[in-house]
C-alpha cells in the first residue's frame, strides 16, 4: 500500500496513524447507522418470537391440563374411587380386588381404564407388608414397589394429599403407581392402596391428551391440523420419553409445562413449526434487507480490521527486524572479536607460555563453535522464511546422536563451568534427521547455559512414551513463567526480564527447535523442571525399542574450578 512508502525517516508512521484513524472513524459511523437499523428490526422480531413462545407455552399448559385430567380425574381418580367404594360397601377395609374384579363392578369408562392396570397393591405401614392382586410379581418387583412407595410416602407425600401418582425410575421397571394413602389417628401413614400400570399400556391416554383436540385455538391456526403446526413430547421426572408425536420440530419456539408432584411431575413440551409463524403472527416474522446490510457491514469491518492489523503488523515486524538485526550483529561481533583478538595474539607471538597458547586456541575454538551455531540457526531461519525448510529423515539410534551433540557442545558449556548430565534409554530408534536433531539439541543446550547460572548441571533425559520418544532438557535457571510458556517458541520473542539484560539473544533459537520438531511430525513444550528450573521437551513419533538397555551416563563435561 502506498502509505507504507516514505522517503524521510519517521514520515511513514504518522501517515499510517492518520489512515488508521480515518478508517476507524468510517467504520464507527457505519456501524452506528447499521446498529440503529438492526435494533429496530431485532425489537420487532423479538416481539413476534415472544408471541410464538407464548402460544407454545399455552399449548404446553393445555397438554398438561388434559393429561392430568386423563390420568387424575378420569383415570386413576375414578379407579381409586371405585376401590374405596367397594371397600366401604363391603365393610372390608382389608379386601383388595384385582383390577379385573373391580372392573366388573364399575362403569364402562372405569372398566376400560382398569383393564390397562397390571395389578392392584396394598402396602401397610410400618410393617411394610405388601399384598398384590391381579398379576404376577416376582420378589424383585415386590421389593421395588415396597421401597418406592415407602420412600415416596416418607419424603415426598404431603399431609394434605389424599392420593398421588408415582412414575418409576427407567430401570428396572417402567411403572406408574397410583395410590390412596390412609393415616391413623396420629396422622402417621397406615396403608397405601392403589394400582400399578406399565407406561407402555397408558400410551393411548397420552395420545388422546395430545390429539383429541387443538392445543391452540382454531381461530389462530386457521383450521390447520395441529400435527402440521407443532410437535409434542411428554417425559417423566427422569427425563425419559413417555410419548413423542411422530412429527418433530426444532426447539426454536418451544413451550414447557410440568404437572404437579402429586400427579407424577411429568414434563410437557410443545414446539411450533418455525415456518408456520406467518399463520400465528399477523404478517409473520419481519423480513428485511438488513441481513444483507449487516453482511456488508461485517465484510467492511473485516477489511478495515485486516488493513489495521496489517498496518500494526508491519510496524511490529519492522521493530522486530530492527531488534533482530541488532541482536544478530551483537552476537556475531562478540565471537568474531574474540577470534580476531586471540588469533592476532598467536600470530604476533605474544603468548608467554604453552598454557596461554592452549587457552587461546580453546577460546578460538569455543567462539568458532558459537559462531557456527549462530550461522546454522540463521540459515535455517532463512530457509523457513522462504518455506524451503526440509528434513531427510531415516531410522536412527537416538542416544548416540544425543551424546554426539553434547560432546560438540562441551567447549561452550565449559566456558560457563556447566556440567551436562545425560540419562538415556539406549533402546530407542526413531525416524529423524540427525542434523536437525543435532541443531535442536544445541539450541536447547545453548538456551539452558545462556539463561542458567554458572556452575549448574544441565540434565538431558531420553525416554520412550507409547510409541513416542521424549527428550527433556532441564536446567537450574529461573524457569519460564506459566503465562509465557507458549510464547517462548515464537520468532523474535523474548521474556520481558531478558530483554534489557546483558544476556544476548536473537529470539529465533526456540522457534527453530519448534519448526524442526513440526517437520518431524512432533511437538515441543515448556514446563517446570523437578529441581525448579526450566524443562524443555521434544516429543517425536515413530519411536521403537531396539534392545533392553537403559543406563545413566557419566557427565561428559566436568565442572571447571
């Protein structure tokens, strides 16, 4: 973009800031206008949707009322009333007829309902003696009925209730129990007598409640059959379906209602068909071109945001590149100065002893290694920038590669009196690029030595883990804060505490480690070491054991005094 080009130093940023302010102002005004329009339409639509939800809530209440009447008044209410009359007329309060026997003494409607009952029961308290008539009942079923009734009477049944309905748990029995509770002179439960029915046999009652008539007044639906307008679901207190209409519509306009606890605490749900809104709301749900306008606004916002983001990234990247160039220049200058100084000392014969000569050669070797390591990082970084980075992987024994990298790092570690300790599983073989693995290890070792204290012990551990191998590098430094453990792998990024310190760094060493690990289809992460420092972990796939041999190696770099 043209406003990134400037001829005078510092002239691009004010121009870019002005463009950013104008773009933000334009987007703000456009957003305000669009917001007002969307607000109006949203308010209108919310009102219409609220009306539809009110209709569905009304339908759910209607369904709840009908079901309660079918079960409570016309169903269990009449059946329990007939049972109570029979016991009163015969003066045999302990008499318990079967549902079929009681049906012969009742009207046709009550007889039809009793034909759906599985058995009649009589439970006396406090002995909890259960009598069942009318159907087979094994010991497990008898125990379940006894425990369910006793628990419900003790913890749920209220003193003002004369009778109640219980829906059994989904397992092992799907029964509905209706009972009448009698109390003694002190008000304590004395006897619960009633009927039990399989829920599946009561399905016609729920169908009648849902389909016997419209749940929404026909004047609103225009006479359209309700099964074309909405769907119905009835569930028990455990969330299990008792009845669900063949049609099922999404829960966009859904009303819910619940029967009383005395009637089993059933849940009723009615969902209106979304595309029928026009039949129930005058004019239907509001339609406009506002979604199109909103879409254009979103696209505009994305474009403006993208421009601002790119502008910010350009400045941030420019600053990072400047810092990177300065860091690299400093990193290159230091070893080059050391190499030149000591090589000149040797060339001019200024050494006074063989010991000084050996020391000068050691320092030249150390600085040359450091320079080589830095250049290799820069080369990989350059290839990565051009998307030309690649690896040549083959099955390799990992432990020897680690020892080789540690040996090559020995002179750099010796300069800080650092001891490197290795704990290696000699069996592990994995598909790796030896050069890439060597580069990753040198970067982690350099990082551990650079940010850790002098005289520390750095530990490298190699272990297998479910088809993967893990290489852990632990140091005794200050560690990495939890909130920064993901960002340390980013290019050019350094911890805030290290940016103004004397510790030199380019900010690409750990980024190179991560990129090489990804090329191996592996991953890296940072954690806290057991000794309190930082732990950097490389995890690579396709690891297989070659032989049974695990040993702890001797330190390959001895502490210098």
